[in-house]
C-alpha cells in the first residue's frame, strides 16, 4: 500500500539544506568575531579584550583560575563553576518546567484550576527578577537551593502560559474521540493533551531555557556559594575584561549547546509531527 | 436481507429530544425538535439530511457529547449521561492521533481499558488486517492518505467492540472511489459483527447503499423514517431497481431536490 500523504524531500536535498544552514551560521559567527576584533582595537585593553585574548584567558583558567581564590570560590576554574550553574539550571528547569506543563495543560481544561492558577501566574510573572532574587536570598540564604527555586519558579510560570495556549490550540476532536473510548481526564492528559500539545510546548521550553540561563547567572551574581555568576562578579571587581568576556563566552557556548541538545531531543520526541 | 436485525428490545431509545442553539446575534436555531426513535439491534440506520438540520446534534446527543435541553437517550437500557464505551464514534474530522503510530491508535481504546501492551497490539493488528492496513501498522498517521486514516479510525472503534457504532459523515471529505471502498469495508465489518450502526450522511446514494433503514432529518425533526428493503450487500443495479429508484426519489424530495 502506498504511503502518499507526506512525501519527504530526498536525503541529498535535506543534507544540502543542512549544509547551507551550517555555512550561513559559520559566516554569521565570523562576522561577529570580526566586529568584536574591531571593537577591541578601538577601545582600551582594560575595557575590551580581543577574541584571541579572551580565548587564551578561557583556556588558561578553565580548570583552575587562581585569581578567583581570593573571592572565596576555592581552587576552581571556569569549567567547574559552569557545571554548578548548569546543574542548578537543569534541576530548576526540570522541576519548574514539568510543573508548569502539567498545570498549564490541566488548567486549559479545568475551569476551577484555571481560575486559581491564572491570577497567581499573572502576579508571579509580573514580579521582576530584580525584585524577586534579593527576596529569595533573604528568605533562603546563599545556597544552591535559592537559585534552583528562582529558576524553577520562573520556568513554571512561563511554561504554564505556553502549555495553556498549546492545549487550547489542540484540535478538540482528539479529546472528544478519546472520551468516546472511556478516557477520563488523567488518560486524556497523558495520552492526548500533553503529547498533542508537545510541539508547541517544546517551542516554549526553548524560550524558557534561554531565559533560565540569564536568571541563574543573575541570581548567582547577587549571591551564591559558586557558579559562573560569582566568577563574573569577581572579575568585574578585578576590572578584568578578558576574564569577563571569557565567562560570557562560556555561558553563551553552554546556552547554545543546551539549546541544540533540546532541539535534538524535540526532533526525537516529535518525530511524528 | 437485514443482517443481524431482530425484533427484540431496542438498543437505543430516544424520547422527546429537543435542543436549541443560540447564535452570536442572539437568534435561536432549533437543532432538535421533539425527536423520538427506537433502534433495534443490528440495524444500520442512515441519518440523512441537509447541512445544519440537526443530524450531527442528534448523533452527538446519542454519543453523550452534547447535553440536550429536553428528552432522554437510553443505550442498552441505561440512560446516557455522557460518552460511554458501549457507543463507539467515528467523526467526520480526522481524529486519528498524529502522535501515535497506526497500531497504537487502533489499540488506544484497549489501552484505556487497561489491556497489556502485547494483548492490545495483537488485537489491533487483527483489526488492521480486517481493514487492509497490516502493511502500515508501524507507520505514523502523517504517512497515510485521508482514506487510510479513515480506515484506522474504523479499526480503532471496532477494536474495542462497542455494540453501537455512531458515525458522523466519516467519508464526507473523501474522493468518490475511496468513499466507495470504505463503504464496502464498513459494510463488511458490520455484516461480520452485527453491530448497530447510526451513520450520518448528506449523500442519498450512500444512505441507500448502506442503510437497512433511512431516517431523514429536517429542521431538527424526523421527516421520514423508511426501511430499505433492498438486498445486502447492495450493488448499483439494486439502487437502479424500481424499488431503489422510488426510494431515491422519496429521499431527494425530502432533501428539497425534487
């Protein structure tokens, strides 16, 4: 029997498109490095380091960054500090994201839950991080839990909004069909609403992930026992432009890498789409 | 020959169903107007009518998907308060889950009932074989044509073996050839299973080809309720017989076409 509804482009054509995308990406990166180099030439070295100086700083301090020891961060390098940041981010995003998805999808179908959830989300969503982060520090102290909680809370708020909309956009015929098979709300959530809304939810998760990097780093700058945010704070005090740019670069690289990982995971999970 | 039809207690009983919809401009549409009907086991009833005359509302009320203002529906002697596994439904819109493989779609109802994976997939494959889709059991729905997805929907409903099947213009969007093929598939499954079928259509030929009884709905009320005493399975020649043509003219008159 012929499968005729969704003919995919030939493999060679797909590879060609992928190759073109990589080429454009590399060209964009080169352009960015060129602009960076121009800026480094125009500004004094104390304010702007060149891409090469930054890369050298990153390589030298990746395992151990001696100048950070005086700030109470111990014998650590950018790599270990980034791991701390990454761990908090992953835990916060996993907890907050999961909660947000389940609450968001459920509240799209349960009026009472929505009446309860929407005002909370509205209030939490409008509280600026600049206000929430110091409060969290005050309440929970300088501990990893504080940053995890902040990331989890904001991730949950964002994912509730994305998931609510994703579930509302899903064709109601699927859910109606499921009910005719005897599926209750739990089964409809598990088998219909969440998987059906997943492509749109995952799009939201990418935006939430990008925001979570900023949140986590900012929370660490305000006060944390470790993390790349603490390194940024220390290097700012030292007026070390190369170190600062190295930390920004390492966060950017990690953010892009996690986004690519997430994208690959999405491709796998939503291969039906 | 009316396969499986007997004269025992009705499997479906509708009493005084009435329902109105309110349009955005405040005006009212009477979708159901005091509809009463008894459906006997094994009947294949085609509900015929023009668009917007209450066919789908009637079917949804029987399915338990549409609460009505007045009246009662009883299925297998029990009052209908919502959807139930005694009434399988095939929708006009594509309802096959795109995120499940074909065999998982067919096994969905069995999964909800708690059947073990091996058991439910075995039953699903049996149904897929009956609708001629064994070769695409592991495919994604997006890889199938509209006609094949309609077969998947039929197989999914038959897999759970509901005594009553409700179909809301399931072939309405398909091309003529595919529609005829699927009519044959459904007729064959009905013939084997002896289920009671309520099939909504706006196609007079389809109603005459499939139904043991045709009910014409107009302005929310039953305008005609007629047994189709033509041989089963039917051919185009049967429809062209004097009896078939007389029925066709009668139905067309009710549809406002003659």
